[in-house]
C-alpha cells in the first residue's frame, strides 16, 4: 500500500495545483525528484525509494524500476553549474537501477539503454547499449539481460 502512495506522489508532481505539494511530500519521505523530470508509464519506486535523488535534466522511460539510494546527476559537481557541459540523462524503457546505483554524466547526454540493469552500488559513467548488465566502480559491462 505504501508503494502505491510513493508512485502516486511521483505522478502527482505534475498536477497543476497540487504538484508542488506532492513534490514536497516526496522530499519529506526521502525522495528528490524535481517536477521537471519526465517519467513514463508504470514507473516503480521500489521499497519507497528512500534516498533517491534524480537531477532535474533527466528523462525516464516506461516500466523503469528504481531502488533506494539511486542517484542520477552531474559527474562534474566540482565545477559551477554554468561551466558544466552536462546536458542530461536519458533512462530508456525497462531499465532497472539497483539499490545504491549512481549514474553520473559530465558532458552531453548519458543514455541508459533500453532494458539495461545497473547493479547495486555501481557507478555508471558512460552510456550503455540495450539489455546490458553493468556493475562495479566504475561500472563495466558484465553481461547481457536475456
């Protein structure tokens, strides 16, 4: 039941009048997903997603599953935002971001390909292909998803 509440709040961020309230309710629950983040259908914030932080320049496809502790954002935070060459992160359909996974981009757009799995506590610093499994620090391709 609580998982339904979290997912409902994620989608409610885009409501005209109550969107800000839903955004702040998520923040109180430990989830930072700015209203500018576009999210496709059947998104799942697994186990409530405590500790999830998603950069405002992120797009998320359909049927994406995000576990607690996941972070998506700039990989060059040592630079002022105005000097960054970061453009955004694109998470395509059917991606799984395991607990603690970090997806960090320093320049351009980092693409997490359709069906990709980013393993627990992995630090993904480059774009992936489709149906790949990535793990480690920094993350490396370790297999294919069947």
